[in-house]
C-alpha cells in the first residue's frame, strides 16, 4: 500500500496483487487504511476485485459499496471496464461516477483528481 497526498487529502493506493474476494476482505483493508493515518479514500485496481463484483446479480458490488457509504469513505476503482457488456453494469458505473463516494476511472491520476476534489 502506498499513501498519496494531494490537496491536503491522503489517499491509499492498494497494491495490484491484493485480492478482494469477500466483504470481510474489504472491511479488513478499510480498517488497515484507517489505522495507517488520515486517509479519506482508497484506490484499488479492477483486477484486485473478484469477478463477482462485476456481476451485479451476485450482490457483491452492492455489499461492498454499502460499506463505503456507511463509513463515508471514498473509493476509486481503476481499470478498463469496456470489456463488460452488461447494460446494468454500465448504468451502475455511470451512476457511481456521477456520485460522491465511488468512482470507476482509467488511471491513478484521474482517480486522485476525483477523490481529492471537494
């Protein structure tokens, strides 16, 4: 994990090899970040998330994102989401990107921009 600071905001960038396959994995990661310092969010890579995350019927994405909402903690997921053809997933990504807590971006720079803006 690497902590990046921008605009007086600290964001944790999770190592690409970290795998998240359960809600508990994400909660443990959030707790680790919380104890590292004053991070207000995290960046995680698409390939760190279990593929069930991108199949909305499993409910995995909803459970994960609910935790970020509950704790008012920001998340950016970095990757190329064009490989997914599900209309509901595309709509979900669109809605997230127009919200305030969860974002789907294509680079660390674009993720940092959105996570550190007021």
